[in-house]
C-alpha cells in the first residue's frame, strides 16, 4: 500500500460583504506551499445573495485560476491579499498539512462555505441506501439523507440521485465506498450500460451495480422478450451472474463517481 506523505499548506476563505447585506463566505483557497499550486473552489449560487454583482462574481474563479497557472500559487495569494476590495476580501491564512489537496479543498468548502442548497441545480439528493458491487445488498428502504453539491461540470437534472456503492466488483471505475450519481432509467437499449438494479424476486429490496446485457427471444405475437439478463462486473476477479426478466427492476443508469473526501 502506497503511503502519501502530507505536505505543507495554507488556506484562507474568500468573503463577500455587499452594502446592507450580511457578510457571506464565498469560497476557499488552499495553497500547496511546496508545489506552489493554488487550489480553489468558489460558490456557484451568486444570484441567491449577490444578484446585482452575480455576473462579475461568477467570473472570479476562472480569473484567479488563470492567474495561478501563469504566476504560481504563492504570488496569486499575495496579490489577492494586497488588491481585493472591501466588498470582496480574503481572510488571514491558516497553516495545515495536506496529503490529498482536492479532498481537503472539498472538506473545507463543505464545513465553512455551506452554500444555499439549490435542488437539481448545484445539488442532488443522497439516499441512505447501499448498493453492492459484488453480490446483493441487504434489505433496505432508501430514504433521503441530505442534498449534496456536485462538482462543477457534472450535468445536473431532475431525476438524478446519489447512492453509495460498496464492494470491489466495479473497480477500477467505482472504488469500494464511492458515492455515485445515477439518473432515472431512460428509454432505448440498455446493452452495455452500468445500471443500478433492484432484485425483487426475494420479496425484499436488494440493490446492485453491474454492466447490463441481455439475450432476447421471439414471441408468438411477432414481438420479442428478454430471455436472460446478465449482470457483469468490471473487475475480472468477480464472476458475472444472471437474472430472469421478472426478478429485477432497473432503478438508475450510472453517470459519474463523486470525488472522495479527505
């Protein structure tokens, strides 16, 4: 097992203080001191608290990131400390040590920035169900646990949701314990898609995630029906398994794995 050593780091928060409004924590900046790399994450819900300035503020993250690539993280941090206005300002730096910078950035953002939940715009529902990447999960009744903000660039729409996937059969794409985004099933062929499937033949709710494929046969009505459904893992250490067409329901189509948290 590879051991990743922690590196020297500094972080600060970006604040927005508009006239007549309560001060808002609008983002976090995390500096890898040794690598001179600035990691940052700003809020996306500018309209919710800074409607008049939203167009300008929405460009801020790209502008800081661009300067960081050109100048280096340390110089950008100093520039922000020296030149930001009273309206947009940066807090004093705090020192820490970090092994996984993207994960720590997500944690700092979640703990302090806490943006307004924008359902199906920046956030998706996390259900407390556990889907097995191996066999089948235990009996469970999925319930909404909380709303989770998804990374920028991941498409968000109604009908999407998040479930934790446990087990190793879908590695390396889906590591054990990953939170995964699924969308409600769509029409059309499911051949080769990664699906969240609920087995119903046993009379309990059992969820699993696998690659779907099926064999079909003709019917007397000149149509066709599924003869056999095969659910195949990505990890070659695990065997595929089969279901009868009336033994399961498709609950979701895989979209993405959410980044882990430190």
